[in-house]
C-alpha cells in the first residue's frame, strides 16, 4: 500500500506552503501547485520528496492534467485535496478595478469549483478521501473594504457545505 497523498493549491507561500511542508514532514506524498514558480522552486528544495507544478486554478484543463500526473506519481491515490489558492484586494469597492473583482471570483470561487469537479474521479478511487476548501472569517460576516473577497468566501463556504451534504 502506498503512503497517503495530498494535493494543494496556492502552495508557494503562506498557509499553503506551511501545509505542504507539514504533510511532507509527516511522510505524505505532497503535490504542491501554484502560479508562483519561484516560490515553488524554493518549496521543492525544502520539501525534498513529492512534486510541485504550475497550476492556474482558473484553467479546468490544467487541473485535469495536474491531477492525472499527481495521481500516477502518488501511486494511484488522492487522499486529500486542499483548495487553498486565493487572492484578496482591500479597499473601497468602487476604488477596486472591476477586472480585479472578477479575478477574485475566478480564483477564489471558480478555482475551488474547478478543483472539486476535476478531482472527483481521483477522490472516488481513494477510500476515505477528503476535500478541504479554505475560507476565512470573511465567509461568516461581510467586512468593509473586502466586499468581493467576502462574497467569494461566503460562496466557498456554501459550496463546501452543500457538497458535504451530497
């Protein structure tokens, strides 16, 4: 039997990086993905084993390619999918360019939808598999200067609760 595996997005820095390193140190096979290739190179050196790769979570086809490659490298398992990738813009709603609002929706919500949908066949092949979708306190209450960010995190929370019930 192969060791447990974890696929994580937004892994080049912050919570994603810390999570990837934690599981790698515990002996898991970790697939760490991000658009920040410099951060991934540094993580790869620190992580040792496992795999890293560039993944734009907005690109569904890129998800399917990354997951297929990961699944093979992980010995035919996907125990945990961690949808961590996200961006935040702070400031008055009207002062933030509409393109930035759209990008937050694309990454923070659509990226999670892409991951949950694309990973399902691989998750179903691994008994006891799990999905972890990161949100924040902004998923519980709206915050001034974080309107769109908060809206995306509310949506991720709702999606996660609904998928859990399914």
